[in-house]
């Protein structure tokens, strides 16, 4: 996102260490990229879980429902 700032500042030999505002921007950019990767991984894991649950529900739904022998107790 802000990598262009880093490249631009290097041309003019402006420091981008962790104590400068530009260094902080670079740190934040790196953290944002890391969080975006984690978000994608989490989303993929959630889709896998949802698909697995749906498959299990489909399996259970396809089995015939067995009523108890004495249905009078249900009323």
C-alpha cells in the first residue's frame, strides 16, 4: 500500500527507520499485509468447516427418520 513512499524516500535519502513517521507507516503496512493474509486463511478455514458441516447434515438428512415404537408418549 505505502511501499511507494519507501521507494520515493530512498531516492532522496530520507531515513525510514522505526523512529520516523515513515518507518511507522512501513511497520503498519507490513502489519496490514500480515492481517490480510491471516484473514484469508481464517476465511478459508471457516468455509472448509461450513462445507464439512453441510456435508454431514446432508448425510444425516438422507437417512430415514426412525420414530420410537410407542408414539403415544410423544403426544
